[in-house]
C-alpha cells in the first residue's frame, strides 16, 4: 500500500515502523482521529505490533479511550499479541478490562 500521502492514523494501521516514525510528531502522540480512536488503537487493530510497542515505549497514554470507551487493551483482546499486552500492562494501565 502506498503511504506517501497517508495520515498518521493510516500509517499506524497499515504502514511500516520507519514510515510511521518519520511522520509522527511526538507531541501529538495522544491525539485522537476524527473517529475518536488513538494511534495505539489503530496500530493494534492493524496488527502493527511493532508500531504499538514503539508507541508504548514512547510514552503514549495507554489509558486513552476511543469513542466507545475502550482502551487499546480491549483491541489487544481481539487482535491478540501477548508481548504487546505485557508492555501495555507495564505502561501502568489503570482502567479495568470489564465495565
């Protein structure tokens, strides 16, 4: 998929780590898309666990919720990756998994 003109959310979901890093403005790491999801939601939904890990180690707010009230940890339950789940928990998750 060509990513030259892709926005940061598209890159989080479909891009590669190098392209994502080159376009990310670190001060906007906790920004939400018009649809209400954060970069970590997009990365996990796209099975881009390298990008997800990068975001977590870069200090993204792992408790950021989307418009449905879900954190990225909810997405990990659907798009399973134990390593990213462990990093997510190490990122000091403060919300409960179940509502």
